[in-house]
C-alpha cells in the first residue's frame, strides 16, 4: 500500500468500438475527445489490407471497403475471443472471409495470410494511439480501454492482448456502460440510482449503478454480445437485397448494400421515410422504406433489449420506479423507437446530455485520470458479468464466483485426489449461467501437478480463484498438508496462449519494418512516375546535344520498364534507376532553365526595352 | 470439492460479532473501506504487492456480500461463534420437512395471479424464523440458531423460485 510519487504522465481513455473507436483525455476538470488532423473524433474500426501490402486503418479503410470488400475488415470486435460455432455464425453475415483456425479460433483470411482478431484490433488501437499522440504532441504508452460489460474472460483477455500488441499498457479495462455513467456529468456529487442503456454497433449492455459520494457502484449488469445497430443494418440490408433481387453472395454487393442500409437507418432517425438509388455493377435500382416499416423490422430486437433491462432491475433488487435517471449510450440509441420504448418501460425521459457516441471514451478518460493518481474523489466498483465455475461429476457446473459480484473478488475451494498416489488433478473452468458445463463457455483447463504421492483423498489442495479489477481470472493453488505450491498450467480455450502473444509481439515489430518498407516502395514509385513524366516533357523543350538526349531517353526507358513490371521490383533497383535518371536530368534542368532565360532575354531585347 | 474456510467478514469490517447490525452503517463502512483499499487507490509497485492489494480489496467485497444479507450474516456468525454446529444440526424436524415439501409443491403449481399472495405468506414465515434466530443468538443458543438457518433455506429457495417465475 504505497502512495509513491507518481510521474506525471498522460493516460488516455479508449473506446474500442465495434464500428468506431475513439480516445479522450482528462486534464484538469474536464474530459475532452481527441481528434485527428481533420478534427474528426471517430475512427472507423476498419482495416483495409490493401493489395499493395499497406494496412490502412480508419476513415481511409472505410472509403476502400467497396473497392476491396474481401480485404476490408470491420466489426472485428464480434470475433475477438470467440471460437467454434460462434465463428460460423459470424461467417455467414460478414463479407470478408472468416474461418476457424487452430483450436477453432476465429481467423480472418486475407490473400494467403491468416489474421487473428487480436492482431486486427491491435492495428485499430495503433491508429487510435497515433491519433492521440498527434493531438497531444507526446508519446502515449498507457490507456484505459472499455469493453462491453457482457464480455467474458476470454474476450477481455483477448482485448488486453490486442493492447499489448499495439504497444499500449492497458491500465484497466472498464465496462462501457460504467464508463458512460462517469461521463454523464454525474460528477459524483449527485447521489442516486442510474440505469445506463448502451446500444452500440454490435453489442447491447444495460447496467444499474448506485452513486454515493463519488463511489460509482455497479449493482447489476446484463447484456447481449450479439445485438446492436449492425443488426438493424442487416435487417434493412436483407430487405434491400430482396427488393432489388441482387446477388447476396457477392461481397461487392453485400458491402454496398450494407453501406446503403446504414445511411437509410440514419436518415430514418429524423425523417418519416427515406429512399436511395443504388448503382450495383452498372445496374440501377431504387429502394424506399418508411420509418413505420423499419420499426416493425427492428421491434423484436428492441424488445430483447427491454427484457435485459427487466432482468438487470431484478438482479439489482429494484423496481423501475426506484431509478432516478436513465442514460443513453451508443449511436444506435438515436433510433426513435428505442427512445420511445425505453421511456415506456422506465417512465423516465432518457438523459441525452452527452453525445452518445462520445460518452464511453470520455468516461474512460476520467477513469484514466483517476488511475494516473490525479483524482482521489472518484471510485468505480464494477462487477463480474458472468458466473465462473468448475466442471464437477456428470458435467454439472459448480459456480464458484457468482455473476454481479463486485470485483475484485475471490473464492477458495479445496480439492483432493481420487486415486492412491495421484500426483496431478485436472480442473476445467467455465463461465456462464447454465446448469451444465456444455451450455457454458469453457475458459480453459487447469492442471494441478507436482502433488505429493499420498493415499486418495489425503492431499488437500486449496485453490484460490481471484477475479481482478479488470474482471480477469487469476488462479493460485497450494497443497495444504505439505505446504507445497502446486504448479498450475492454464490452457485457454479462447484467445491466445501466452506464447502466441509473445510471438505476435515479436512479429508486430517485424511487421512494423515491413510496413515501413511497403510505404517506402509506394513513395518511391510515385516519385519515379512523376520523374518519367517530367523528364519527357523537359526533353521536348530543351535543345540538348543528341548524345545527351539519347542517354536521358535510355534512362527514362529503363525506369518505365521497371515501373511497368508485373512482378514486384526490388526496392533497391528502383531506387538506383531513379537516382540515375535524377543525375542525368540535372543537366536538362540547367539547360531548360538557361534556355528559358535566354529566350526571355531575347524576347525582351527584340521588344527594345533594354 | 469442499468450501475452504471462510474469512471472518465481521473482522474485515471491524464490527462486533452479532446478528443485529444496522444496514446503513454497514453500507457506509463498506464504501469507506473501498475508498481506502481498492486497487485503484493503491497502485501497486511489485507483483507481490499487487496480489496483496488485490486480495485485500477482494476481502472487503466478499465480506460485504455476506454481511449485507441477514441470512448469510447469520450463517457466518454461527460458523464463527460455534464452529461445526451447522453440520451437527442438519437433520430437520419431520413436521417442518413435510411442510417444506408441501410448500415446494405449492410453488410449482402456483398460478401466475396467485404468486404475490404466496410470496407474502412465505415472507411472513421467513420473518418468524428470523425473529427466532435473533432470540437464539441473543440467548447464546447456537443449536437453535443452526436449526433456524437450515429451515430458512427451504423458504428462501421457494422465494427464489417464485421470483424467476414472475
């Protein structure tokens, strides 16, 4: 327990969203969103793996999604920390190729390469990091990153790994609705109970918080990791596809229809009807939809969110009447039906005082400031969203840490052996609310090894499960009879193994080099192309002696040939050819200039002005 | 697999070993302890220190979870004041057992519009048991207290089942 002297350092808050990401910082009292050079706060969570080798992130990637639909990755947050059937479900609705890799983990296939969701998230985080650095004019190495409250251990661990790959120390992961409640001017001076309704691009969360003199305590959180604005877009997109009879298998068509649906949805938030003209591979079609029709499509999804609200109230042992404030977060809460239904369900007009797109990042920035040691008045007490447990006989789930337990939290269990002389015990760890482990998510398996060989039932192995303030599980085990620490080996079923993270960190450094090379090659090609064009023009104007003209022409031809080559050209060769031409053209430049000067002089003389 | 011995939640909060504790005062104590001991307020330096800070904060949260629920508080108190007595008094009064079976049946067959009524009746019974429990602890009759704790489980289970159906 130390109050060591803190280096004054800037810690940013990052909202790593399904559709958009952004960052914010708090200096002094107010938090502000950090913007890029064009003063845009939102960075689309998209990565385009350009065929020329570049990895383009953010708005430029979004602009390229129709050009390279099978190389532009979006909504990767839906894949992070996921495996098996969950991956298959996503594959059907995403226009870029996703498949199950090793251990059934989600992998995105670009050309011949497989990318993990962690690596793709890291590219997005890198972009966020550089945006912050450019806005603040200093290096950023630490951040508070938000995750949906409903994220399980695997998804949280994977997000942490992505941060490490991006060169960011993740000081804390906080739940998105909790972060939003901090941003909502609820500065801790006002006590009360708040319901935070967070409908983002891909996830839905509802949290109920109690605020007492600066302590923000989450009482309950409930959510759905597969419900969001993306689903609204998809329903509308399916309707468009059916109406215009387009090929739903074609990735170009899918991306175009998805983009069209998104803009229609936004239009319908302010207008009773909307229509669009679509130009799909030369085929013109038009489509129109009314708000009433759209609302009928999404009503079942909105209903699902309200059921989550009811469950959250029940978990918090509260009634709707005991809620003092309803707060909206996430772009999808702009949909009028959402606001209307929520008002009906809670009897409170939702508070919309903070831009729902920015609230989460602003809240994360406030928590970042607290963790940097600059604010001692606020404290967040968050909960674990899903119960943690162990597999017992017959595949039953024995819950050890119950959901909605305030974190950090711990639980201790004692285990023994079943066979004489047994020196290891295996435990399978699960997360979920169902009674049978096959209906829960397996987080990993744990082997307690190196036990003293004793008769069955004699060893007493105390296992402590500790859930830290990030909601991530840590395990400790000890054999009590001998006091021997049992060695633990956890093999995660989801996300990356520690070795994989290490390898990827190494690779990302290597890739950074490759990225620079790719960038250099593009710059050089551009330079060479303009040089070829310029030299040709200069040759027409200048009066060089024939031998010099021939030398320059020869050099231009060589460079043109390199540029036109279909196979990738060695960067060094291209560089050499460009330098060669550059040397030769110095003389033409002189000649052109001097001849231009002479020409001008001659003309002036002719006019008799001198 | 057995539950490892509990920590003493009363000691963590620095309050007396007794059942009747004022809930508002407990809550204030919880918030105060959280402010002092939460890892956010105690940025640990080394890994060992970090684990210690985490464990201490976890203790506060875990103690609060026990103390805030009067029944859990009673169970912990019994465990501390008379270790082993809960295990000794596991066998229930046959009459009570018959009533409990009857109650479970009522819960299963309860029509949706009768849920509130049944809930009210069970809550009354639970209150009566709790009153006996308070008297038992006050008189130092830990065997009686243990019996009440065991009996309350059936009522609380019935209430929880009704809750999921409403």
